[in-house]
């Protein structure tokens, strides 16, 4: 029971870390005063991408795991640490952000851009034989709720937390990567 709770908490914190990209971008997007109906649709689409991409990563990671055997835990931990470090360092990149299109193909590109790191996380989780259904539900639901929260807060706060949330998410992934390695 204690091991299952520990695994659930690890996956939950990982889901939060992966969803922080969506949260931080949604803060800025929320400042565009998008209607609540559009906010709901954007959150659902991002949640679906955070479900689909880790699934593809887990499938590929499981296939790779069968080939590289005992190195899977180390490889998975290094990948998580690398993704987290990239998130932390990219938070300090202050390039101008283009206005994001929130309909049609623009919405799909937006959802893909904030969800692509979940593929890599899924890949590393596939290497460590994680509970797939639980992981996918947590990743999808958490990122959807973080997107909604980011957009709603963005309407109120106008961008105060943007970079800090990405640093937090990256730090969580780095910590989980180190936990798996050691």
C-alpha cells in the first residue's frame, strides 16, 4: 500500500511538472481576455495532447526497455533530469512571445508545443515500466486543469508567475530524475 501511494504521488508530481509548461503559457494567453467557452476548449485539447503524447512515449520506451535491459532506470532518470534542466534554463530565455492562435490549426500547434515534453517524459516512464493508465489519466487531467487555472489566473494577474512556474516544473522533473537515478 505504501509503495502504491509513493508511486501515485511521484506520478502526480510529475504530472504537475509536465503541465507547468501549459500553465505558464496559459497565464500569458489568459491576458488576452479569451472567453470562458474558448478557455474550456483549449484546456480539453491540451489535456488530450498530454494524454496522447505520453502514451506514444510510453509505448516506445517499453519497446526500448526490452532492448537495453538493466540500464533502463538510469536512462529514464537521466532523461527526466535533462528535460527538467531544459525547462529551468528555458525559463530564463526572454525572447518576445508571438500571439498564439487559439482556434483550428493554431490551437493544435499550441497544444503540441506545450505537450511535446510529455512525450519525452512518457519515453522515460516507458523505460521504467510505470502504470500506463494511471499515468495517462493523471497527465491529461492535470495539464487540462493547470491550463484552465493558468488562463483564469492570467486574466486576473497579468503575467506575474510565468517564468517562476516553469522553473518550479523543471525543478520537480530534475528532482524526480535524480530520485530515479539514485
